[in-house]
C-alpha cells in the first residue's frame, strides 16, 4: 500500500503540471495588474485643496495690513472657515492674529465687527487720553463718560458698550496732529448721535462697566 506521502505527491503532480503550463500567462497577468496599479497611482488627482489667506507672522491688534503680512495656505474643503476676508491689504486688524491663522472678516475693522452683537453699530471714538486706552482690550465693556471742559459736570453718554477694536496709533505724517487714541465701540442706535455730539463738544473718557 503506497505511503501517504507518495499518494499526496501523485495527487499534486497534475496540479503542478497545470501551473507550469500556465505560468507564463499568469506572470503576464500579474505584470499587467502591477503596471495598471502604478499608472493609476501616477495619474490620480491630488486631494482637493482651497487657497486661504493667513497671517505670515504674528500680527498685533491695530496693524494696517500689507502684502508682507499675508501668505496663502492650502486648506481641505471641510476645514475652510466661514467669512474669509477679501481685499485685506490696507485694512486694519481689529484684534491680534497668530502666524498661520486664517484672516476672516471679523478680524478687520468694519461692519463685520458687530457680528455677535445684534442691534449695535460700530462707532469709532477718539479718546483724548491715549494712556488710558492702553488699559483696554477688545471685548471689554465700558461706559463712555463725557465731561464739560468748563467744569459743568459729566454724564454717561453710552453705557456698557463693547470694545470692538483698538486700532494701532498711526505713524503717518497726516496723523501727526491727532491726539489721543482711536477706539471702536458697539453702540445702540439711540447712543450713536449722543456719542458723536459728545466727541465734538466734550472731553470723552471711560470707566469699566460692571
């Protein structure tokens, strides 16, 4: 009686002959698959990307943006923030921006500053005492106080208004004659005219709102 090993060899002998007869077609097929896979990998389009303007370096609040302050970065479509800013060169930053951070409309002095403050208007106010403005930060809430230089008293002309932006003091020659510092606040409709009137006739200062 043949040994189990011999029986296994006899059973596998036809299979081996069949594989040997077909080895060239099989090799050609495997080579074709490998070539097709390589071609597909070579011509496959890169993942979709969206160009986004970002800060080229750390920028402080109040910076007037130049071309050197901005760079273009590629973002995946799902990661692109809403409200991307356009025409940013020459505009003023409402708050600080870190290197690589996308530039959106709420980062610039303009109408978008009031996002998150329904019903308010962005009002630029020049406070005569530039030193006190250094105490302010974007997001602070203050009371604007108007005092009569002739000493007839003081009154709050706008209460609990948010500080929306603190533009950096300009070094341009045209601004050399201006005193104080500019602050952008968010005011209710009935406060805008009072603020404008006080800014012309009275001495404006502020206190921190409770």
